[in-house]
């Protein structure tokens, strides 16, 4: 057991970057590992559903190159979690390919561990049948047929699969879907740091420099963990942490300010103390870790809903604006008839949404303001159908119908929509939805996470 | 009357995962924090009404050491569903920014509250 572990978070997201000199300095000051989160569900279900990684690839490669260069020359491990943005198998492969390229280009030799977190649909369906899957709240319906129809599932690993990779001697660990906190808690817990310290430090480190008083740009963050607590200090001298900034970061993106549920237990920060250790460093003590009776991992899934095409238009005529709602509902009924006539589709076989910016474009049904303000609105006509071809075919029907739909105040053919582009229609590709907010009860925390190790 | 933003240094909303929204409201000083809490303008009941959900679905946290209020609600429409308007949930705080808060002697202070 060692007394202290110094953890470096390269940045909040592998694709956003950090300053080279900050990372160089942070590792030079002594570090036991460099971690980096590479994903999130924030940007929606597309990446998980499509298998596409979020780049830019060159940016991710630049960041990985610097992280690997510094860590390998210091002889410390690198841990990347939620590879390729969603942590599925194609995302993991995308990231591993970059790592292998870097090893070849720079003649680096190291042991690389890949941890696959994609869960086969039949495995998940079997777990569901055995009663091992439970919904969180709120959750979409997840029955056997929903699982089989979905595109892809991942399980979110805790610290144990990462620890297994480190124990196998991996110098670089690329993990699929992974708890952000686990990236930073895995190695410290392995080295004897108490879980309450390691998990709370992980929560603070996972967004990189975001816990600084003013994050001027994405950058690194460092924490020194010991038996009693941890001290967080930005390695970039231009940034500083204050007790307020670090405590406030505990709130960010979590539903409950004091209780963070992780695989294996719950971090309780309700009695945590945040004290200035210097004018730039903060000492955090007093958190608790409450182990859970059963070990669960969160399941994420995405299912294909259809294909989207859109068109953007402005409406400026005050006479149209003052009757916009009935106007759009007339357009809708004319469109339904035309689509049925020309494409033989019933209205329940596709969807048309009028997203009216200037009314409730941002909040939709949740918008409390009902009276119209402003001299124009922006309209996004949003069509989703069962194929890209169909969605693209419906777009001109809607846009042409809306363009010339009459209003009683104007006699003669009018053109209601200001289209900024030609062609107006834009194919937006496949549309997915998150189809699981569930947990899976496991006997062995490593069981569904397949590890492969290669020597580069 | 003052508007909520005049008493705060941060009002934000954000997804807490794809299925929940969380609001963080951080105050400039204890006086504004107390005033808003005492006004009952920003309470679980009003949030339920404003965002058209059940009051039992509103989780309301008062965090004294940060002079902050945190409110977490389920998303009616999950992030990325075809009806969704705000994938990150970053603009749902909009209706809170100009909430009208009564000015005048702090009712909390009248009841003898102290600032820590």
C-alpha cells in the first residue's frame, strides 16, 4: 500500500483537448496515472445507435499522442473511459485504431488493454428473463422484443474491469462505456486509497478543469489522494480552484447534490468539507461511501426510429403570424391527403413536426409563454419516415403546400415561407432513441466486460 | 419586485442523464437566497405547475453552504426522442430567469433567521 496517489485528468472530454504545456508540467510534478473521459450521453442517442464515433479524429489523435507520450515516458498508466463517445464496440475499435497508429508512428511499445462493454442482445434478453434487469425512474419500456429490435446496448462498467486490466500489467487501458468516476477511482482504490476519497476525487476530476473557479479553456486537473481525503489543484498556473468552485462542481449534471450512485455503492458527500489548501488548491474530506447490497451496472441502449429530413424557413408576414396555429394545421391536413395520394402513406406511417422558433421551438409543450412576441418566426419542418428516401420525398410536399397555403386576408397566390437555401430539404440521416434506463444485477462486476490485451 | 436573475450568479438547466433534467440556481448572497426560499415562488409546487409534472416528481434541494437550490425533474420527453426540442436540456431554465420575487424587508430576517 502506498501513502498517496496523484491523479491527472487530461481534460473533461478526450475530443476537446488541453494545453500541451499543462499536461507536460502535471506529469513532471509526479503522477501515478493519467485518465481521460471520452464520452457522454449528453449529445443524444445518435452515436450509440449508429456506432459512429464523435471526432474530430485528428483532434482525438493529437490529444492521445500527448497523453501517451508523457505517460509512457514517465512509466505510468493511461486510462481512457467511454471510448469514441458512446463506448460501444465500433467506438472502442475506432479508438484502438488511433492508439495502434500512434504506437507505430512513434515506435512506442506498451501493453494495451481493451475492455469491451457492448452487450449482445441475446445476452441481455436472457438477463431480462432471469429477472436481473430492473428499471430506474423514469425508464422506457424494455421487454424482450424491445431488446431484440434495438440497435446496440452497452453496460457501464465500474472500477473492477479497469483494475483487472491494470493488474494484468496494461500500461494503456481503453475502456468502452465506463462510469466517469471509475476512470479516476480504479487505480487509487487498487493502491489502497479509501473508496470515499477515490470516488469523490473522481467526481471532481471527471470534467477536467471544469471545477476551477473560471475555466478559461478545456485543460487538465490534478488531485492528490491519501487516506483522509484529497487535494485538488489545477496544474495550469493560470487557473485556480476555490472551496466554492469545487463544492459547486459536485452539483453539476447530477440529479442529487449529495448522493452519487455508482456501481458498487453510493458516494455521500452531504458532510464533505471543502477547505482552501492554498489560494489555488482545495482540500476535500468527510465524504462517505455506502456499499450497496447488490452490484449493478447501468444499461444504455439505442433503437432506430426512422430517417429524418428537414427544411428551414422564415415567416415574416404579420397576417400569417397572427393565425399561425390554424395555418399550420391546415397545411398538415392538406399534406396528409397529398402524401396519401402520391406516396400511398397513411399519416401514422411518418411524422411531420413544425418546430416554430419564436414560439416554443426550445421548450415545446413545456413552454409556459403562450402569447406571440416578435415580428418573425423561424420554422423547422421536421419529417421522420421509415426510409431516408421517403422522408426526402415528403419534404417537398410539405414545403410546397406551406409555401402557397392561402389566408383569407390575401387574395391571389402567396408565398408564405422565406427559404434560405436551395435545395430546401436537408437529409439528416438515421434517428435513434434511448431505449433503456435500467440496471443489471451482476454476480461478478467484470463478467460482461470482455478484456483483450495486446503488446504493441 | 425583482427578477430572480438579479439575485443569482448562476441559473442553469442540464440533463442529469437522458431521462432527467436538473436546475442549479446559485445566489449572490444569503439575503437573496433566503428571500427566494421564503417567497415560495421557487418551490416544488410551482415547478410542478410550470413544467406540467406531478409535485411528487419534483426533487428540491436547498444547499445552504453553497447558497444554492437544486431542482431535479423527470424529462417528459427523453433526450433525443423525435419530439425532443433540447437534447442537452440546456434551455429549460429559461422560464425561471425572470420569475418575480418580492422586494422589501427579508421575511426570513424578521423571523429571526441568522445568516449561518
